């Protein structure tokens, strides 16, 4: 039983070293948007999404923008 606990602790430690929170800067976001949309104007506006409160299946949900 002690061996199993030691292996679990070792695996958890390795996961803590490998998995870390994502970090992004505002400059990286702007660069990614420019790469995707080119020099198009990026404006802050409201977007209205119409979608049902309850869907029969998550695979097909009608959405209008």
C-alpha cells in the first residue's frame, strides 16, 4: 500500500511540473487577432446571440447572430 501511495505522489508531482496555468499577454492577443484578421478594423461592439435555453442535443443547436 505504501508503494502505491508513493507512486501516486510521484505522479502528482510530475503533473504539477508539467501542467501549469496558461499565460498570455494583451500583446500576444492582439498579435493573434492581427494574424487571423489582417489589418481589418477591430471594434468593440455588442453582439447579440439568439439561441434556445434548452436544446435536445448539444450536437445541433440553432444559433443566430
